[in-house]
């Protein structure tokens, strides 16, 4: 049983997000891919065991299928790694009718998607996310990018994958830290959506790392929520901005401590606590919400305090973030559970005070 959501861009390009369990070798490819179109598969070597069923459905007729096995960590999500992928495409004679398939986590789908967006002025691509972070967030919606020394995802594009195949069975062998790397996005989604997703996350006591009925429902609904937001606002002008809850501080923390020190989920979890504190100050949000989120973070083994950091330096990094505008930072805060709001130009003193909720020994 699978669910399919179709995202359509202004140019009428469609992105089909298919969500299911054990569907990878069974789900039929669309008609246009059943032809002998050349395919390049960029795969993380840690998940090559999932390639067999995928390749069986692709190696038909005289189709050319090239497999590029690449280890790409957050530290490697750079212009230099992108240039190497361009060289790979050139060496394997990628043409404008070639389809790129990215099989791996969010870092790999981000970088491969941007390579597809920019090589030969744009190639069709497909995402097969294999981590929790990629399945509930990174691979959905066509935001593809690489990092620079100045910040996360600063060089990028909007380039929808033709298909996103979210197969939850691919998470069965995922290490616990990789599960935790995606939980920040699950928490964010529960807070901005409210309703059933919030209650499912709040009540879930099932073991982390197992594809139980509870986790399957949470993963499917979080992925579907992301797809629905993108469907409403592909280019992040309105509703899609709500998906940045917790990310203003989260991205800055990743940069501050060095990419890979904090997982994305850990950073977004900490960023969410800061955003909730600001929501208490600006919208009188009940502090019980922040207490509840801290309970979730502790339950799943994510930090509720950061290593010591300099608030002034962190603030400066935030102003280099891609979400910053000429008028300053845009924050996504909560008026209430399920009621996100975009707020501009929050007073810096309020932000510094809010940092205290994630500082071990905050200065007065």
C-alpha cells in the first residue's frame, strides 16, 4: 500500500512523491522511463545492498546504466565535490536525455540534485532517500544545494525530482545516530502541523530504529506534510517558509561547530528550543510546549544543551544564512501548536536571551 502526492511547478513540471513500505522493486516506473533512456545512479556505498532490486527494473532493453558509488558527508558537500561529480558526468558522456538517480541520504540527494539542476542546464532526476532525514525532508521539494565556507546550502537551486520514492523499509538497517539526524525534522513538522501528527509524536513510545506501525505512520505523515507545503508554495515565498522552524539557529550551530559535529537533527532540535523560547516571549506561547519538546529530545537521545558557544559569533553566522534578507533575519515562530508565523527583525537582545535555553552555563 502506497500513497502518492504530486507536486506541480509553475512550468507544469510534476514531482511524484510515492510513500510506502517494501515497494522499491515493485513500484512501476513511469512510461517515459520505460524507454531506453540512459541512467546514471549515484549511490552511497553504505546502501548499495538496495541497488539490486532497483537495477533489475532499470536494466531493460539496451539501456545504459552507470553506477557511481560515492561517499558524500556533510563535510564533503562542497563546490569541490560538485566539480568532481561534473567530471564523472563528463567521463561517462552524460547527455541531456540522461536521467540521474540519487540513492542515499540527504547530503547525497542535495548534492546530486544540484549537479542535475546545473549540468547541461538541467537534467531530469529521481531521488531514492535511504535515511530518515532524507525521507521526511531533504529529498522532497526540489531544494538542492551545496555548502560554502560562509554557510549551509548557500549555492543551490529549486529543481524538482521527477520521482521521490520514500520506501520506509530502507530504514531497517539505519544506525541510531542517523535516525536521530532526522528527528529534528519530525519534531519541527509536529509543531507546525499540530493535530494528529503532534499527538502521534507525543504519544509514541515505540523503540527508536524499528519500523513499527507508530513510526511508519509518523514518517509517512511527515513526508506527506512536506510534500503538501511544497505543493502550495514551491519557491518558498509563503507557506513553505514555515518548514524552516528551528533552522535559523540550527544551521548556524552546524556551521559554528563544524559540519558533522552536530547532526542536522541535533542542531534543529536545539534551534527549535530557541524558537520556542522566542515564541513564549513574542506570542505568549505556553512554556509547557518547550518542556514537552525537551521530553521528546531526551527520550530519543538528542541533546537539549549545546557545547559552549559565543552568542555574538553565532548571531553573525545567522545573518549570513540564506534565509536572511536585506531587512534582517526572518524567524519562524509559533503562536500555538499548529499555528506557525514568520516574524522579521526580532530584537537581538531577545535572541541572545533565548540562546540561554541551550547554554549549559549562560552568562547574565
